[in-house]
């Protein structure tokens, strides 16, 4: 069987799927046209214009692992808000806590007793002693980068090629084909050329890490413990040990961003693999979909930061947020940590994700495709390349936008929502074996449409 994509056939199939999408979503299209009169691009957030189908699905209701759109179509949701709803939609314990807290106040700019429970639970899970709160992981990352630069007096940060840490200015930097740092393509209106603030190297490259840090001007390395937003890229054996040793050798702080890798377990990749970061950041699923994020740090960081902090100007120093740590977010976070993101959930979800991965792999094997599927905890992604990429540069080179769009839209038209742009699937507490089996069936049909 020929496993080479016929591009003219792909173009024709994609057009057919777009026509089917329009046919099955008349109400969504009507709302989209109305939205264009008040919302830029007809969407509430700019990146939503990239959804396959030429206009977005408008959601009516979501619960557990499913949602229904305004046209009455039901979907299995493997996207789950790109991790923001990894808890499943409207988890019962979280909704109950939200409803109770709303009656008592939403935000006061003062602490609540529940925040102590949350801090103690974060200590238990991640083994860092001190915690602070934000509303998004982007903010948490911004704040710890400021802390690291303040403490060290160093101007630079280091990130990995094609990393993703939200909209943090310093991270919009990549390597070109010659390995030269450049501002990431389509970096919108950067406040400053990121080459002034940031060094960038490939993930898993220990020699490059040593070279980049040896100059002594890097305050912190900001890293996902396994790269996720460019396809799952696992660290090589021994890489994290080298990363920790080299950062310590040159007095550079290590920030671990667990916002996606919380899929690895209740304490994220950090607890599952015994990492020892100086800072840890996390957002998205913590409060069951309510905006909430955290950042934690060591005793040494706490003392060094306190020594540098001018108390009278703490409110205008670039770290904070009027709504950060609000009562509603804290109540939702407590309920979610206590009742949803539990050992039991991860055990069940990871086992089911293995079935999802096996299903995809069986189709790849059946059709002898030069594709791969990778798993991390309750997260899987399939990629249209024959070998696992070792770094972001290799992964980016394998991106196939047309094939991505087709596979995503084919699934969407048959009641499955995958995370757009990189074919990621998450398992929620309410996802079933039947949901996984349906994906395997639809994935096989999509592949057959291309190659048979």
C-alpha cells in the first residue's frame, strides 16, 4: 500500500469536509456572522480564527467528557480546553464549591482560610515550601522570571526552541535553519527584540545548555519538563539530571512549567520523576476551569527575594493582580485538588490513555504509515513523521498544516473534538472506553479515506 499523501486528493477531501461542516452547523454559522459585527474576527480570542471549518462551533452546553453545540450536535471532547478542562466539564465537587462560595463573596483582596489548605496541599504535591497565586500560567511565568532576575541581577532567561509558556514576551524566540536565534515568526508587536532578553537552544542538547549558561548572564531557565505544545517530546535519559546540575553550577534558577505536564500525575512531572526545581508554575485545570494559577519556590528563593523586596513598593513592582487569589478561584481550586485531580483519577485516566494510544498505533501499523503517537500520562498526540522528534526544531519541521486540518475536521464532523494544530487528546474523569473506541474507529476511517 502506498503511504504517501496524494496532495490533490487531500485538497479535494478537505473541501468535502468543509462543505459537510457548513451543512451540519447552520446555527453556528449564523451566530458567527452576527459575532463578526462586534467581535474581531467573530471570535472572543484571536487564535480561535484558526479552528478548522472556517468558522467556530458555538457551544450550548458541556458536561463531563461531552459537549453539545447550538445545532444539537454532540461531541466527545478530547481537547478539554487544551488542558483547562482536563477535570471534565463542570465537575460536581467543583461546581458545588463554586455555588457555595458565590453566596459568601467572590473577591475581597484579602486572604481566606481555604487558601491555607491549598498552600499546604501544593506543598505536599510538589515539595516546594512557598506559594503564590495568579489567574493564568502566563502571569505565573512572568512573575517568577521577574523574581529570578531581581534576585540574580542577571538580564537573560533561557528557553527551548519552539517552547510554549503562554504569551510571555521573553519566550517568543526560535532558532532559524542555521541555528541562529530570531524573533518567532508572527511575534506581534514585541516590546523589545527577544534576542535582547533571551537565549534559545534545542531541548535535550546538554552541550548547548552548558555553553549558554557558562557566560553567567542567565537568571533562569524556563522549561516544560517534557515539551508539549509542539507535540510531546520526552527528555532523553539523564537530561533532567544534567539540566539541574548545570543550572546549579552556573547559579541559574530552574523554573519548571507544569501547565500541560500536570497530565503526568497529581504532582505533575516534577513529582512523578523527582525533579528539584527552584520555581514551579501551573495554571489551566487547577480550579476545574475557573481562572487560577500558582507559582511556588524554595526556601532559598524566598529568603533571597525577601531581602531584595522593597515592601512599600510591593504593589507596583510588576508582580500581582487585583483578582489573583480571589475567593471563587481558591474555593474551586480546593475542591478540584481535593476531589477531582486525585490519585484515583490519574490511575484510571492514564490506563485509558494507554488504550487510546494503542488504538492509534494499531491503525498506524495496519496502514504501514510513517507516523508516530506519543503519550505522557493522560495525554496523547499523533504526529505525521516516522521517528520521535528530539527537540522543537525537528518537531516543527514535521508540521503538516493541511493534513492537520483535515484530520481535525474529519473527526469534528463525526462528533470528536481534538485539540487543534497538534492533534492532542486528553482523558477526563468522565471519558469512557466507548469514547476511546469511537476515536479509534473515526481515526481509522480518516486514514482509509486518504490511502484506500
